[in-house]
C-alpha cells in the first residue's frame, strides 16, 4: 500500500518566491561546443561564465561543500556544467536506477532554465539527475505561463567522478524549451539559468543564485566582443589561507580592452582590492589573484568579482558572494563511520500497542565474520531482568539489514535493548540502547475524540464533484485526485486557482507510458469533519484501488493499493501535480 498526504497547496507558495535584482552576465558564444564526456576541461569552457561557490537557500552565503558552475551557449544550444565536491569519506548517494524525479532523493544536480525571465507569464524548465545520469523533467508555471504538463526535454548529459569532484556536463537544445524559445537563437534576448546541488544525507541545497530556482541568474549571449570569465578558489575560502582567482579569456578574433577587479569587504579594515586593466589578444587569457592570509583575524567576508570594458561602461561579469570564517576545516563524511559498532539497530516503541519495531544492521562486522546467531533482548535497565528475547534469522540479512516487530507486555519505567552477534570471527560484546516508558494519567481516556468542527474551521460540504473546506474549493476527479483547487485570500477575498492542469497518475510499463483510466468516483461517507471516497485505476496490466480520507482543514490522505499485474513489472508510477506558482491564497 502507498500512502500519500497532500498538504494545503498554498504552503508551496512559500517555496516559489522570486528574487529581485538578479545579476546579468554577458557571455560570448562558444566557437565549438564542449565535448560531453564528463570532463570539464578549462579550454572547452573558456567562452563561458564560470563560478566557484554555490549559495545556501535564503541566507545567500557560501555553502561549505564546494560546487562550481559553468554556463555557455552556441547559437542553438545552452551548455551547463556542475562540478561538485565528493565526500571526504563515503560516496555520493545514487540509489535511483531509472529515470524519475525521485533522483531528488539522491545527491543530485539540478538545472533550471527560463527563456523569458522578464515576462510576467513565463515557464521555468527543470531537469535534475543523480551521478548515474538518472533523473527527470518538470515545469514551473509563473503567472499565466503555459506548457504541457507532460513536457520532457531532450537534454544530453555526461558524468564522471575524479580528483575529488563529481563532474556533470549537460547540453540543452533551445528548441526543447517551449514557446518562449521557439525560433530563437541563444543571442536573442535574456535567459535565466540556475544551477543547483542537492546534498545528502542531510537534505541540504545550494544554488548559483542562493534563492529558489525561479530567481536564476540572467545571461545575455553575444556573437560580438565579450570575454569568457571564470572565477575559482584555490581551496575552501571559509578556512583560509585561500586564493581567489579571476581568469579572463578572449575567445574572439579581435583584441579586447578589459578591466578586472576583486574587491573584498570585511570586518577587519581596510578592505582588500586587486585590480588590473589588460588588452587581451585573440586567444589570450590573464588571471587576477587576491590572497586570504591564514592569520587574518577577519570573520565576515563580502567579495565582489567584476569584469568590465576598459572604460567601465559595459559590465560583462559581476558576482557578489558572502561567507563567515569557519573554526575548523570542512570534512564531509557520509555512510558508516569508522567506529561503527559490529551490530547496530534503530528502534521504535509503540506504548499503546505494546510493540517494538527493530531494524538491525550487521554491516559493521568484520569481512571474515560468519555469524550463526544474531539476537536481541529487552530488559529492565536496573537489575537487567529480561522482558523479551528474540532472534533475527541469519539467512534473512540480504544486504546486512533486517527488520522485525515484536510483542511486549505493558511496560513502565526505564528499559534497554541489547543486541549481539555470535559466530566465527564475531566480536564479543553487545550494542545497548535505552528508552523510558512513562505512563501518563490521560492515556486511553475518551477526551479529545470529538468529531465537532470548531471555528475558524468550517464543516466539509460536498456537492457533486465539489468539496469545500475552509477558504478552499476542491474539484475532484475519478482518480481520487484534483482537477482544480481554488483558494480565497483571508485578507483580500480574492479567489484564485492553484493548479495549472488536473493532477494525474502516470504509469510506465515495458518502457511505454500508458494512460491511466479511472472508474467512477464513489463518496462512501460525508460527515462534517471527514469525507471518504474510493475508486479504481487501470493502465494496461496495472490495477489499483484507492481510498481517500478528507479532513476538514483541506488535507487528504490517499491509501493507494497496487493489485497484482500477472508478473509484469511497473517501472514507474508518478503522481503529477502541475502547481500554478503564483497562486496567492
């Protein structure tokens, strides 16, 4: 069974904010497209805008885990690259093995492109992928922007992991970017591009802009005179010493008169500044450097990298980054720590049911260990009196992990769980974790079980396919999803739709996308506090049933049960929610 909970869609609006005053970068067209081999060669990307340092969401400060981005173009394609730090210990997460937006659950690189960033009604096209090259496409509609919910780009990509970096190169055909790019060359108007990095296992996120994707940096590509500019740090600038390097190249056929500067404002006077003026011959390059000293007492930094024409009238590249000094070097460690116990476990205790769930892990055992018995005991913390002893079948540890649920008697007080492995080359000793069971006087009382709906909430109203909750009206479809939801602003009274198109399920079987058909939606019960519906879904051999439980605050729990498919594997089951990004309520 699959359970899905939709929170009030208005909450998504918080994540869809756009930033004002986005910087613009003037970038020359590439003479040749970079070779997509997952190797980010400086010469191939010389005619691009290069950045070192992605920014954290909202704070806009440098993320300590390092990432570099490159943005360039030919007349018909955008080319982007992301070079991000590999863990100092462990590996990047890459468990999604098929193309799916579920790659967001892995370490992932993301690309957002908006062909018309200055338009009120526009579309942001999203692509994300993991280090295996598995990922998916998505759209974000802003204003009255329009695009098919099933849009899929025709991007090419390549990946490598070498020298401490995960390298991603991506080619984006302009023709794949919808009506806003149709018939355009890269040199026609502005393009907004944001490059992002999803960091696991802590679900951190950083990007070029430091704000949510719809505020990507703006790029103007030109076949006229313009330099390629790449900014790069020698090492992590949050823990000096480190050198800032501004590398300026002339990929054109004419000399370029340019001025470059690195201006560092800090809470230690005076500010530091390096500046040079060059006339670069065709094919030539120069580097401007600024050093951060190891013994510099500065704790707050604000750096502006700037490249202009020699007279300062034309700005080619300007980016400001901020950060604070760290107290120690950054070390990114993922996976099992070196001192992991031979056997480990996670547990959940359910006091009202007198049950204990344990997830055992024996991956910490020596490689030559041959466990013949893995057992656990629940016992009193004082006196060590055993309450329940049980074993994990050794032959069920397929990937070194196994989960079980056990029944307990009623508990009260402090307890501990001890687990151990026995057998050839198994270390002696046990792993112990404790928990406390406090019996509260209000347990099992009838208080709080009323179904009365209290203001400012209002009872659910059902009329045909319309289901109304507080400040919301939901139009249901036969798949148990929403054709539309409208919200009324509590402040202005304005009513606006929140979906660009109906929600739907997508099913892929045998490499083919199959349309999902639904039987007639049934309203099983309708009460002031709760409405229940049910129905059936099918797509080729795919069969499913669902039960939806609507709460009076406008949320719905979907219990989706997948039925047997006569041995045919379901490759993908996707829930698509075409959210209208500028919905106000």
